[in-house]
């Protein structure tokens, strides 16, 4: 059996922060079957800032029982057509933002879509795992410590 020292192990669920969006303490589900990561967002509106495309949106961060939301803005990277696991296609806005997981932080593309019927507000797809040099042990959950980034303390 080969082992790879440079890779960190994560569980099927992990705590993450999105510091550029001012979001801390999100529970993310790891989805190796999805290529792109997804963030639960509504009221997504494209606009221009300094001649470049941006989006503003409401990020829904809590659970079905404990609802939280935050109004966010981010540069628009792309508009993609995504095919879901049930075969439906949907056009989604794509943003690039910093993801913090454990003691690591790196830029990750997220599609914005309504996930209100889903248990987890964030899915981390395989591209984010490759970029973060992570491997998943699906028998474990919350392996990494919650990210602690000073500029996010006290931000919800």
C-alpha cells in the first residue's frame, strides 16, 4: 500500500471558513463525486465593479434548525452549466474565494445555488481536495480542528 506524506486526511464532514466572504464556522460535506464545490446562496445578482463582473448574494450558513445568513459580494469567475447527480442541468455563477480548513487556506471555486432542501450548505468537490492536497477517510468526521483566522473571530 502506498502512502503519501504530503497529503492531509480529512473526514466526510469538516468545519471550514470562507475568510474573504467574512464567513466562519461552516459545516461542509465532502463530495468526491462532485468536481466543483458548491455554496448555498440565494438572491444572486450580477453587477459590474470597476468594469469587471461581480455577484452579490445571500449566503445561507446555518442548519435547517439554526438559520444564519450573510450578504456577500465576490468577483464573478465564470457561468457554468452543471449537471446534478439526478441528471438535471442548471446554470450557476462561479466565484473564487479562499477556503480555510484546519491549518490550511487556499483559493477554491464555488458555484452558487439554492441548497435549502439539503442538510449541508457547502459541498467540497474533488477539485478543492486536489488543490488542498487532501485525502478523505469516509469513516471519519471532523478530523481537522476548526480554522482559527484572527480576522474572523466574532464574525458570524
